[in-house]
C-alpha cells in the first residue's frame, strides 16, 4: 500500500509504537474476514481463484512512493496492518507465515482465531536478520506438497499475484524458488478483487468518512482558494496548489472536519490542471505552470483522501467565462455522469454505467462521442482502483449492494472558440464516490456541487460597460462593490433577497477592514454629535443589530453600535415585527451593515472585549460572530450532507466552566434581568410605543411640564424607551462567546 504522507498516520485498526508489541490486531475482525476469505475461495475456486490449492502472498518492503498493491491490500484488509517483507501461504488446513522475529511476535496472536474460524493451523517460520530464508522456504514447499498429497492432488496449483514484480531480496528469492518448483502457478488477482468488492458496514463507514473529508477539502478549501486567486489576480502554480491542498487533507481540522489526523492520508497528490494541458488519467500530476484563468479557461481539480486506508475521490471542472461550446459540453458531461451513476443499481451489469453515459452523449452531442473517456470509472476501496470493477462497455459483472465506485467521466481534447493558445484546447472531468445501497447509488461526495451554475464563473473585464452612466437614481452612500468573479446562474436572474445578501456580505468585509484600520493605532478621533433631537448621524454608526428576531414574537429591538466603542449603544425596543423587512431594506440601501440575533446581547461586555484586544477581534472575523445566518447554514449544511451524517472519530469534550461563564457574559442573564426589575417596574417591561408615549405624557402632566417643548418630551420618551427591556427565558439557548 502507499506509504503514509502524514507522518503520524497509522494503518487502520491498530496503534503503532516503536516496539512490535505496540501493534494490536483486531482478532474479531481477523476471524470474520479470514472466514470470508476461505468461504469466497471455496465458492469461486474454479472461476475466480484458478482452481488453486494454495495461495501465496508476498508483501514487499516499505516504499516512499504512493502505490497500490493487492498484496498489501490483503494485509490491511485481513490484519489491519502492512507487514513488509512477509510471505504468507494459505492452504485448507495450514497457514504458513515467513517473517522476522518482531513481526512473528505480533502475528502469534492469530493462531487461535484462525483455528476457530477455518480450522487452519498457523505455522510461523522466523527468519534471522542475516539469513536468506532459503531453508525456511524449502520447508514451506515441503508442507505444501505434503498437504496436497493428503488431498490426492498430483500437481499442486498455487495461486499468486502475477502482476506484482517481486521487490527486495526476500521476495526475489521466493519468486525464483517458486518458479523452480513443479507447481502449476495461476494468477488469483481476480479472486482478490471480487473478495474486496463488497464492503461491510465498518468498511463503508470508513469510506463515508474519507468522502466527507475529500468533499470538505474541495468545498471549504479548494474552491475558496481558487476564487481568491482569481479575484485578486494572483500568480500561483499548479504544484503549489497541490502542496497546499495536501497539507489540508492531512490536517482535517483546517476544514472543520472532526477526524483524527492519525487516521487520514492522501490517495494521491491533489491534481490541478489548466492552460490547455490536460491529462485525465488517474496517474496525472500537477505541473509547475501557473494557474491559467483568462476568458474561456478551464481548471480541473481532483482530490482523493483515505480514512483508515479506505479511499474516496472527487473531481470538479471550473469554467471561467465559458463560451457556448464549453457550456454545452459541460452540461452534456454532467447529464452523462448522472446517467452513469443512476444505472448503478443492484442486479445491473457494470457495463450499463458506461453505456448509459454514451447514450446521453450520442443523443445530445454526437460530435463529442469520440472525445468521451473509454471508461466511467472503477471500483474503489483499500485500493484506489479496483480494476476488476472497471465501468467500461465490456464488463459483464453484476453490481451488488455494498460495492463502491469512483464514477469518473470526461471529455478529452476539445477545442474552444477562444483565440488564445492556452484557452483553445480544453478537457472536462467529473468524479464522485458512489456507494451501492438497496435500490440505488448513493453519492457520498455530493456536498460539493457540480451544477453548472456552481462551477461556471464570470470574469468581468468589460471596462466599457463600467463607463456607461447609470440610469438608476443615486442612493445615499457608495455603490455596492461586487466581486470580480461571480457565479453564472442558469437564468441570469438573481432575487432581490440574494442581491441584498451579497451586498450585506460585501459590507461586512468592508466594515472589518475599516475597523482594522481605525483600531490599528490603539486610539482614534471620532466626531461626536450630541443633540436633544436624538438625531443619529449615519457616519457615526458602526453596525446595527436587530435583536429578538426569529422567535415568533410580535416585536423586535434595534441596537445601534457607534464607531466610538466607548460610547453606549443606542437601543430602540419593541418595534413591530411587521416593520422588520422595511428597516432591513432601508439599512441596506444606506450601506449600513446589520445583523440579526435571537436574544438581547450584553453590549457593554462585548465592546469592552473589543477595546481590550482589538487585534484578536479582527483576526477572529470581526463582527461576523453576530452572523447567525452564516453559523446556522454551516451547521445545517454539515448535518444535511450525507443524510445528516457528519463523521467524527474525535472524543467529545465537555465545555469548560470558563467557556460557559464567558458565553453567558455576552447574553443578559436572568440575574441581570432580575436586577433590572428592581430598578424598573413590572409595567415597563415589553411596553408598546403607544404605552411608552402615554406614560411620558402622564409624567409631563404630573411634573407640570406641559409647557415644555416637543423636543424635550421626545427626549424623555426615548430615555424611557432605553430602559424598557424584554425579559429572556432561561430556556433560550445562550449565545456563544466572542472569539
């Protein structure tokens, strides 16, 4: 198997230490899988195992190269570890193992479960450090002959993996000795492929976790990285992108994936291709050329991750300002890819997947049939490519529940309408990891969208349009600054709500940058306007937070936070909920960033936290800690993906008392409400605008202030409003602390 790139990564089902005794074989798994091995061998001995009487497997020495071998796959599947420089010979009544003393001390533990599972005796042949092992090999060959003589077999048929060239002195010697015997040798690779093809629940869980990591890296790192590079017109090579992505795979926490780094690894170095040079083979590599993203450019990205040695794969193609031919080709490829996946149902032939894809292309774009890849993918598991499960037009094997496929389809060597050399030639590629369930194929990498609207980008460079005068009436504030790179939608229409959301996101970015500049020196000059008319100048406003929103209440509160963080916030309570959309629309048109929260917040504590450590505030995302929409959508997406399946192999940790107290400090607690109630009467809680205005008027009459000016009465009314607070139920969730 491939050598682990993650220095701390371990093979599955065991913990590796400096000494051999630190390895621990899962004996229950070993017993179950050994029984499956022998059962499959018996059932398919003639057609898949070549009528072999014995099966010999030699695992080569460790290698720094990424590689996939059936010998090491059997080691991992059966024992949970790779055992390099180890030879195993399986017979009906005996299992012979030739290895070093250290490995023998680990493998001794399988004696009893092997006997219980299949009735086979495990015989160890321990090779000394400087021994060539020839005498031990001769002993094994004698045992094979003796066993088969008992079984009345004249010439023993020994199965081996013919395509694996022997590596290392021990395996080379073994191969020479094996060929010099009078044994009939037969390749058993097909038998191993068939045995590995149907996964049990434990294996499927590992593949789902690997797929979750793969998709998280694509969605949460690769796509934002590419968008950032294109937006800022940065220069970065394919190989650099590959290295950066590989590091993220090996540290799942970087993409908020709750998997232990010790259990993960890469399937292959991530692949990035652009600029007219494309290779759709699994062996493709990322070259040192710069990422090309001019008009009509195509970028192909492929990412594969492993969890406990089980593989997953995803590939996406991104179109930059695509011409009609590119868009059409992608839509046809997407439809063909979905057709291939849809045909993978239990009972169907594997060839049906590729034939379904070809049928779509022949119908929708017959001129592209010759450019279609010759296969729709392969099986995937411990091996990245289970070649026996090739999804080509000739494979007559039957699809079974529990199989897993890497469904890969592409168009090669197409020509765009661009006159630029690096955009003229292009290819397209899509790949997803698919698990076969009872009556369909479940795509476990669907979290990363492949819809045209989500992978086609518009790279606007038309300066002429920007110079045209706007026909719209000018509004207060600056025009919204839109990103240079925007997703191309199917109908080119964006809802009013979506435009407002995009504008608010841009305002958030600008606000954080502005706050960072203003706080950089630790002090600033702010213009303060204090008038009895209580007019708030828009330029003084930092943000607005709409509180008690979304809980089905009839009213909500509006808190205005000023740029002078030492100044108390200005709060207007009990605004009718029917005014919410109108206020949000007005705030957006005046370029004021607003947030929504379900609770009233303790703003004195929040502002103190910011002024005490402004740098941490900016690095932590600025005001985005208030963005309920972002935090909710992230959690919902992770829960909804894979039908609510969010893999985690990390033990949950209880929140510390400090975290609890800190989170409580940002939300006004019941204790604070009780203290407020001592100062404010029960009648002042949750009062409407009319009640507060009537109260202010009564207070004026009691004090004989009917002659006061209208301005004075308004000032007293707003003061009363500022004291009115709605109590917060103790059952409501508490806001997490500012980080």
